[in-house]
C-alpha cells in the first residue's frame, strides 16, 4: 500500500507541458520572422567567367540576361565590387539550345591583363516576404 501512495503522489506532482505557452512562443517567433522578412532584401545571382584583357572585360551571358545587364549598376569581378560600362554587344552563339551573347565592357579597378575571373551580377532585388509570396503563386 505504501508503494501505491508513493506512485500516486509522484503522478500527482508530475510536471506537465503547458501547451498554451508553447503556442504563444510559436506565434511570437512567427511574427518576429515575418517582421524581419519585411526588411531584408534578397537578390538573384548569375555567375559566369570573363576574361580581362587591355582594360576590357569579355563575357558570354544568356540572351535573357543581357537586358538586365544593361539596367544593372555594378558587377562583382574576382570578389571585388566594381562599376562597369558596356562597350558593345557581340555576336550570338547557341550552346545547348540556349542563346548566348558576347559582351565587351570596361570596368573600374586595377586587374591583371589576361586574367580569367568569376563575374557575378545581382538582379531582381526583392524583400523576402515578396519572394516567399511569389513562390506560392
């Protein structure tokens, strides 16, 4: 009988999870994440290789991105953010059923001649909340 009373008292004083506190914490975290996502921007990034020779950077980009490149303000060449000016658009080339175009541009900065480097350019700036809502469409 004593063991029964001990177990009964243990069961009576057992810690229980208060689910309303868990729900309140989850709601607070979700509202915090939604508020943060309204202020942080995300970009789409395209990266490709380019050759820098005689102060001219030559790259091949997808035809769909050439209009975006005209309206963009800066690129990142070898992890250095630089501004650029497009000199000319070259000839088209078809690779794997995609149309690529050669672009010659001058960039600000001191780079080594005949240097091959990674070119990144950022476009389609959006808030995180807009990007998430666009995914659900």
